[in-house]
């Protein structure tokens, strides 16, 4: 098979690059506020009559709010209002369906194929080690910061969305959990915002954002990041098809907060958008396949490139248990692919990273910022499967919900729009 045939054969979803994809949100937001686009926008039909111009735009980035979950809660008053008066559309995530790929995009306008930050753990070529870009740490222990070996400005896009907007007379306000708002990553991605507001409770953050948007001169842009849904589903998994769950209760609570403490307090006429970076699928820690376990694992490990870690740890695992990227030793890509396919069989798709590039999953011309970091081989497990790398005290798969793959549950996200 060639191109993206292997994706459709699995029933998976490719990112709609250049179309109804998360990467079009910055272009749409900037067009609404200025008439100009920082990057190619979403198809105008997605917002219908709402998609012309607006003096105030607020985006609520609800982490892990997949389209399936949004549809499950379509009867909630907020979503029912969007269906009746606004817009309720389907977008795709970028590839891979991870927060790391999407945060730099929403804060800079650059798609993942340009900014090159694609996963929670990934290779940083300047260090020849795996890093965790968002917490700005070395991968594995969660304690060793990248500074002074690497600066945020070395990693993140040179220009932010807020700087671009400010040059065109648009004020901006951003809110997110207090721990994130003070991080080196936020310092780089939020540079140029008129104000940044950290919160302990999401309702407080939404209310403060509404007050700030009301106080700012127009045009004005507001951004809120809510991570409660993502954190919960990583711990307990996504809700099953039947009946309620803690996840359903949490989502109803968050939608209620958006309705009461943001939408109801914003100046009339403010356009509110709600979207996400990815959905979530169920995985099992006990059922996780560890590639480096047992005798097959010894053979696989021999084909993986060593890192510059002080202990010489292999360059693994890049990615997650739903999109595991491996860096092969020179000349050993085919051997690694063969060993992986023999071990995993139909439980996962094993592909050379070049096949993802050829299929256009990262856009028509990915930059070296991505290609130099991307592994040589990628493992994309079937729905419900998890494939990872085990190192005691550093790497293990302990989650009941995860994302990063190409299944519809992970790749399809909503775009909800309504006017305050």
C-alpha cells in the first residue's frame, strides 16, 4: 500500500491538513479580529454566519475534549445552545494527537510540521537526549530541568500569536492553571500577551478572564486552558458507552463553569470558541506491551540508538504508548521494523517515519525542526492497545487513558462556537 492507504485500512483518521484541522484555529482567530490571518484559517463554512469579524474572541482550550465526548454531551444546555444558535462542527487533531504538538501551534500559529515539537518525550538533537518539552525537563525522571543546557527560546517558535496580534492593535489575556502559567514554557509561548492569569480553580480563572476581556480595549482576544478532563481520563480512562461516570460528571461541571462564569460575564457580542487538542482512548497498564522485555526485547534494543544520557540509556521511548517513536542505529532501520512487526503482528501498525511524512500527516513540507527530531520507526497500536518501553524508575505505562494515535477517538475534536 502507498500514501495513506494503511491509515484508511485500519479505519483511522488522518489530519485534515489545510482544512478542518486544529492548525487552522489561529488563522481563523486572527482573521476574526484583524481581517488578516497569521496562518491558513479553517474553512469559513465551519462557523457559518459567525465567521466574519468580531471585536472580542475567546477560545476555551478544553484538553482531551474529543468529538465523541462532545457529542455524548450534546444535550448539555451550553452545547444545545451552540447547536441551535451557533456552530457545532468536527475538526481533526494534528498528528500526533498530543498536547505537545498543539500548544505551540495555538500560541504561535505554526503547525507541528513547522515548530517540530510533536510529543511529550522526544529527541532534542542538540543534546542527543530525550526531553519533555512542556514541563521543560529531561525525559524520565521529572526532576532535571533543561536549563542551562537549553533555553526556552531555543525550543519554541520565535514569534508568538500575542506578539503578532499586539503589532496589529489587538490586546490579549490568557489564563491557565497556576503551575503552568509560571513555567519556562509559558514564558516563551505567552510572550506578548497583555496579561496572564494563573488560577487554582477553573471557575475562578474563567471569571477573571471574562473581567479582563471586558476591561481591555477592543479588539481583544482571550484564551483559557483547562486540563481537568485530560488529567482525570489519564487516571481512570474515558467513559464507557453506557451510563454516567466521573468523567461525564466532570465535563458537565466544566461546561457549566464555562456557561455561568465565562459566557454570562463576557461583554455582549463576544464570540466564544470551545475546542481541544485531542480525544482519549482506553488503555491498560497490565496489558501494555513492553518492547524491550524478554528475549525479543533484547533483539529490538540492539537496533536502538544510544543517547548521550550519562548512563547511555537508549533513545527510547520517544512518543507515548499510542505513538511510540524509535531512533534506529545507522543502517538498522529495516532490521528494527522487521523485529517489531514479528513481535506485534496485527496489534499495531509499524511504519518507517518517512511513511508518515510521505502520507502528508505533517503537512506538505515539514521543516527540519520536525524531521531532525522524529524517530526512524513509529509504532501505532490498534485501539485499546498500548506499546511502550520499560526502564525501572524512569519509564513505564501507568495510565488508563491515553492519546497520540490515529483512531477517531483520539483524532476527532469539536469546534463549538456561540455568541455571549
